[in-house]
């Protein structure tokens, strides 16, 4: 019997971070969007790290940028809460 497909998550980006993405150069935006979109199939990809002290929060590196997101397994939602340069990451948590 074949293994069923793993569930696909819905990826949502908070409005403040949508505005951050709109200001990025096109090539960087494409790399970050690709990483964000891949979270729908693999919310805990290789290289992602669970953030200590904050339940359900993880971070993913894309070059010098960090994508911080929360995973809600019960509702199959990945919520992107921050997209920031490494030195500015985790300021809004």
C-alpha cells in the first residue's frame, strides 16, 4: 500500500512582512518567496531551527536573511511573522 501524501500546509504572511517583501530586490525576493512557498510541503525543512522560548516558532535562513514563522499543526497553517536581515531578526517576536 503506497504511503499517503503528507498534508499540505497553508502559508500565510502577516501584512507587515508583505510590505517588507515588496521592497526587496527582485532576485532576493524570488529566493525568499521560493523558501516561503516550500514551507507548505515541508514546514520543518533541513536547516530550519526551532526558536527557544517561543512555542511553535522556527526560523529559516536564506543567505543573510531570516524567515521567522509559526507552525500550527492542528490547523495546517504556517504563519510567517518576520522577514529580516540577520542582525535585525527577532525584533518583533
